[in-house]
C-alpha cells in the first residue's frame, strides 16, 4: 500500500505541475485552449482521486477482515 500511496502522491504532484504549465503557456500567448486543457486536467484529477479512494477503502476492508 505504501508504494501505491507514493505513486498517487507523485501523480497528484505531476498533475499540478501540468496545470501550472498550461496556465504559463496560456499567459505567454502560445495559443492553447486553456479552458479545455484545464477541464481535462480536472477530469484526470477526479479520476485519480476516485481511484485512490477505492484503493484505500479496499485496503481498509482487507485489514478489518484479518482481525
């Protein structure tokens, strides 16, 4: 479980880094569709969060079953 927690933490950090670069590219006038890209990043963020929560709940359920 610890490896997965590290993976999710790294993934969330990378997602925020992408969000920053999208805003930077837009501010610098690179002609990107900022809103569409941010919506995509929001969707990925929700999916990542939901997946992490399901892993946590599943792991917690297995620990209860062992007691």
